[in-house]
C-alpha cells in the first residue's frame, strides 16, 4: 500500500465555518506534512510532524490548526478562514532518516478548498 | 540563495513525439533531485529520484539525467501519450537535509495534443 488518502476531495466553506481536512497513510511513515498549493505555483510547506510531534510550523496563521492523533493520521482544522486561503491542500508522508532528512515524499490527491 | 528553475514554463507537443524538460539549480551541495508529475488538481506523483552521485534514472518512458558539475537535470519523455499532459516539477533537497529544505521548481506545464 503506497497511498496517502485525503478527505474530502472538495470542500466549500464560509468564513465563519469550522471544518477539518483529513489524511491517512499506512506505509509506516513517521513524518507527515501539510502543503498548500495555489494555482500554477509549487507546493508551499505548512507543517511537518515527526513521530506524532509537530516539528515544523512555517509561520502559518493560527486559523490553521494541525493535529496528529496517531502515526497514521494527520488532520488540519480550519476556522475563520479568508477567501485567499482557497487552494489545494496536499498531505504527504515519508520515512524519517538520520539528522531529520526525508525519504521520498508520497503525496495524497489533495483537498480542494474554496472559502466564500 | 538556493533556487530551482525550470524551463520551458509550458510546452505543447503532438502525441507520439519526444520532449525534454530542463531543471537548473543553484543548490549546493545537495542530497537528491526528484522529478514529480502533477495532474491538474491532483497530488504530485514521484517519477524519479537521483542522488548526487547518479547520472541517470529511468521509469518507463521517463528518463531523468543529472549533471552535478553544471547543476542541470533533464527529464526526457519518449513517445508521448495524451495522459502525459500534466505539470512536471523538479525538487532538490540540500545536503543539510531537514524537513523544510525541499526546494521546488515552478514546474513545466506539458500539453500533449492528438
């Protein structure tokens, strides 16, 4: 199983809503990531979890709240988002190598978020 | 500043033809260089990954080459198919590694026409 599964595939929400994006992998990877991608741009790193602990937060606004309940699951909780937050949100996972370097990244299909 | 630049920005070819995409980088030293294929609105899928000591890596009709001296990589697609229409992204990991050190190129958008 080399899949990273993301749900939902599409999400439309208002600026006052609270919603969550979910990500799951069963490859035994202990590093999981959230990326944000705007149209025709490369992915931008948001968060990294290593061994279920938050390792990297790329100065992401607090209206995005990540959570890693266990080694297979990664959530991104959304609250009070802005229209400019509309984007494709990608989850990825990898092995953790020495000195924190990553193995190959496996991406999910993405969740297309639209904020009205 | 570590950068990864890809060319061309976009490319249109006819089905069955070959094409080559370019990636120039200033990252040095680097750990590995990867090529991903990304269909519109989907997640990137890994095509090849090469360490600094490798010169070429193939995956079916996709062949990546790496010249660490000139800091250039190319992705050659043979006998293109309509399903090859996608963005192709070059990603470099600096030798210092670290989760947030992946440097993405802006991608080349390839359109294969019948």
